[in-house]
C-alpha cells in the first residue's frame, strides 16, 4: 500500500516542482526584472494560498483523523502545529540564506555565493509545501472516498499557481544581477526540487509509524504558517504602503479555498 502512497505523492509534488521549473524558464523570455509591486503581489498571493491550504488541506484532515481514531485532537494537532513552526524557526536560524532584494544574509555565517543563499531562501519556503502536497496525495491514496483525490489535486493546483511566479521571482532577479540566463534558470528550478524530496520523505515517515499522520499533517501546517508570518507577508508589505500585498493575500486565500471547496 505504501508504494501506492509514494506514487501519488511523487505525482503531486512532481507537478508543483514542474510549476517552479516553468516559472524559472521565464528568464529566457523576459528581459526585465519583475517590478517591486509585482513581486509584492506574488508574495502575497503565495501567503494566502499557504494559509488556506494549512487550514483546509492539513489541519482539518488532521482533526478528522484524530477523531476517527478516538483520540483527543489537542495533542496531535496542537502539538504537531507547534513542532512544525519550531522546526522551521530552527532551520531559519541555522541555514545560511539571503532573501531577494536584501543585502543582509540570515542564518549561521557562511562565505557562500550570493546565488546559493538566494536559492536556499526559496528552498526554505518549499520544504513545507512539499510536505503538504505529498501528505495530501498520500492520504488520497489511502482514502477510497470520491472527493479525497480531488482535494489533493486542488492543493497541488493552488501550490502550482503560486510556484510558477515564485520560480520567476528567483531567476529574473538573478539575471538582472549579472547571472547568465542558463544559470539563473537552473537556480530557480533547483529551488523547486526540494518539494518532491521532502514530500516523499514525509510520506515514508508517516507511513512507517501507526497513528502519526495527524501529527505530520499538523506539523506541515505549522511549518507553512511560520513561513507565511516570518517571510511572505512581511516581504509583501515592504516599501511604500500600498494595498497590493494585502489584496493579493486575500486573493490567494480565496482561490485556494474555492479550489478546495469546489474540487474537494
């Protein structure tokens, strides 16, 4: 049965990774960098998608699984959520990375290339996304209900919609900073490869321990909310005050919510 779950997870995370790769390929078609306002819109949209996905695709299924097992939802859902946020906070503090448009690196001191640390910054965002999509497709593989797979597909579509501009947001600024088109594309594409890797690893861990799935689902939700609050929303609100970032957060939330409700 685990083979089926891994296959589903590979297909789902493969799609979201492909969306990042296609976005990074925009470096071959656009000469100019993304405007500051456009970047804020993309970041806000990604934040909205991740908030809605955390609720509908991760926390609610985790609660339902805990209740079906006859257990209290407080420990597995609340505990997993806290652990997910703590894990990303730890990675954020340890892994050297540099956000696009920033000159101040975060994490432990390291004499790495600027391009490497920019890719690592986006990779941090993609780790919980890969976990979320992989787990959703794994759950769909175990559930025979008609709407189970549709819900996982809705999540993959939502993540793909925000991964496409995310890939472009890595490759295009790199090109404008003097990096060659091919290298900029490869850096943008590499940031998405982490999704299938962590998606499959999470499914393997969840499938090997009985009753751990609610913990892992809520862990992924906590990790995603940490990324949203720590990185995406603040970056979407940088610079001169405007409503672009706020509206895009709401738009992303609405799109992901509707995808889950309509398809799931």
